[in-house]
């Protein structure tokens, strides 16, 4: 049996999810911000995990958008991996 780096697996899943979460860009995401969603999926190692996405206004409504992604095992939210990226309005 192959040993899996559990935290590394969660981090890789979170990095992939953050890239997908930012695919649309500021203009499209500004139409649905604030918004969040959680769904069950699989990590690159094939483990079941929860994927949480949030789109929040960083400071003021209509300005920069903070994209948050958290990937965690259902029984251990606090051991999950949370990544954030800011999409600037100027970068549209």
C-alpha cells in the first residue's frame, strides 16, 4: 500500500480548486459576489473531501474580490487547507 502525504494531497486539491475558482475573472465574478458553496469531491490521491468556495468583497462592495478555497476531510475541518487570492477590479 502506498502512503499518501495527507496534507500535501489536500494542498494540491486546494491549489487546483483555487485556479478553477478564479477562471471567470473579476467582471463575471462581481455579478455573483458575495457567494459561497460547499460540495463533496475527490483529492488528487482519490480521497473523499469537502471543497468550499467563497467569493467575498475584500473591502468595499464593487471593488476587489477575495476568493477563498478550503479543502478538508469531513471529520477534520481544522486540519484542512485554506487558500485565498484577491482578484483586483483593475485587473478585470
